[in-house]
C-alpha cells in the first residue's frame, strides 16, 4: 500500500546539515549545509564535478552520506523512507527497460505515489499518447526525456528534482519543461532544478545555490545573485567619432567597448551607473541609453572562478 506521507507544517523543503560524501580519494561533498524553502524554484548550479549530482542522489535516497543529515519537509531522508513519497526525480541519465512500453513505464512509476494523476491524463499532458504503446527502446532521446519528465511530474509530489531536464529536447520540449515547472510552483510545489542552461535558470529560478568542488559557495535570491556582479552595463549610441567617444568615457573613468554587430553602439561596465548615465546623456546627442544588470551566466562564472565563499543566506 502506498503511504500518503505529508510535509511537516512549517518545515523547509530541504535541509542539508554538514553533509559530506567521498568516493575513494575524491571528495564529492564537503560539509555542505543549506536550506530550501517550499513553494519555489531553486536552481542548483556548479561546474562539472562540483557535487550537484551527488547532492541530488543523497536527497532522493539513491546514496547515503558519509557524514551529516538530510531532511525533506521535516522527515529525515533515508532509502525507502517517508521522503520517497514526497520527492520525485527526473535524472540526468534516462534508462528505461527497453521492452516496456511508455504506458507501462508510466504506470509502474506513478503507482509509487499516492496522489499521482491517472496514466492517460499524464500521457495526454506530455503529448505522449501517440507513442504510449511504443517500447522505450525505440524512443528518441527527446522522447525518452519527455517520458522521464512525465514520470516525475505526474506523481504530484510536494517536490520535483529535475537534473538537466531540457537536455536533448527541441524548442517545444523546452517550452513544456518551462510550463510544467511554473505549474508546479504555482500550485505550491517545490522544484530543485540542476541545469547548465543559464537561459533556463534565468527564466525559471527564484533562488540560486552554487556549489564548487563539493562546497557550498553561496545561496541567493535571483535579484541578489545578479547584484553580486557589482556592476551594470550601459549601452548607448553615438554619432561621434570613436576617438571622441573614448575621450568622453575616459573623462569619467569609464572604459567603453564598441558593439561588434552594430556600428555606433557602445557598451560600458561600471559600478557607478547613475554618474555614468549622466555623463553620457550630457555628452552624447540621442544616446538611446539603456542600463542592465549582467545575466546569471556572467555572475555565475565570476563567482565560480573567484571561489568566493559567500555564506548561505537565510
């Protein structure tokens, strides 16, 4: 019988307390501690080998930590424990029994969860009805990932863990991923999204957790994460000769760079955007000035390359 386990009221969605995991001489996680709030999309970022997959494996009961504790919705994580009914997973590596049909795989997976949607409803929701009777060994990579997404989302668990969900998907598949992630959040669910696709993170994440070499570098809300860059980019147009543009900018301590695609357009990075904007507005006719914060990708690269251990925000 499937146990209808419920979250403990007021408990975080995820808690890691001093979690470490080694594989021989390789440290995958080192004293990792963080907490994730329910009802949000949390992006888990890090370069290859940072410990993301190990953290996911421990959270979902696939591996045991060597030290520390992991909790989900107020229940301690252990293999076969109560959190198995609260957390579902779409793994990065998808490997279904090749002689089972899509319908059979979905039925087997959803049977585990007490609040799962009907199989036919899930097949239709993920555009799998037309291949429901096809054996999984004959699926394309994109079809297999769509089926994996359906098994994770269709369980209607309190938390969904998605490890590179858009890999091998076309533009329509990526849009489906974005749509269902927002639906889970809007219905009060929690999503942990591990992705190298920074555009996907930019579109979907409410918070960002960064790992590097098994350590937690920091945890931020998305706006706070962007602000970690410490600068903004000003883009402007000018009909002045290039030498005059450079003279104008350097008089204010700015280092302009020309746009490689559009002649007469320039970019400036500065931590004094208000003063820089005044200089450009006063010194350039019709500059069409815009001010933008750097994207998540640029901030992520800066944080990881600097190794800035910023602490974990509450």
